[in-house]
């Protein structure tokens, strides 16, 4: 899976919402890195520079949580701040529930429907 990162210090991991890629967090990553943190954002499987999973129709939110844990382990990150928005909040909440020792805090934004004029 593709991961972009910048800075050093405690880790803040940004999770893009569906139909976006890691780059949607670029400005926030710069601000966080300038504040003394290590900012990272990944492309979920099938998005951006990450490969499409085998049998994508069989994937669940739990698979996304497992992918996130695998990434954090590969970067040797024991504790992170997780940031997500929209429907990816489900991944953030599942991760926080299943891996309480691995999360410092989580922050999610609401899923706000867009209505036509």
C-alpha cells in the first residue's frame, strides 16, 4: 500500500475518504509536520497508488482496519493520532475499539451529504 509521509515526531495518520486519495490531506500534513509531528497518509487498497485487492467485493471495514494495523507495524508506530472524515470514520472507530493501545486519540469529521441546488 502507498503511504506518503513528512516530518518527524509523534505520528499523525490521515485517512482519506472514499473516492479520494492521500493527497486530499496534503495541506493538513504540511501544517502538522511544521508543528513538530510526523504526518502520514495512505491510499487505501484500490485508490491512488495502491493496488486493487483481489476480490474487492469481499472486502470489509475490518480489512481496512487490518491494512492500517499492518502499515503502522511496518513503520514501527506503536501509538498514533488518527484523523479521518466522512465514511472512513467507521475505520477510525473500529481501529480505536480493536487496538486501544495503539491509538493516542482519534478525530473524525461528519459525513455531510451534498444536495443539488
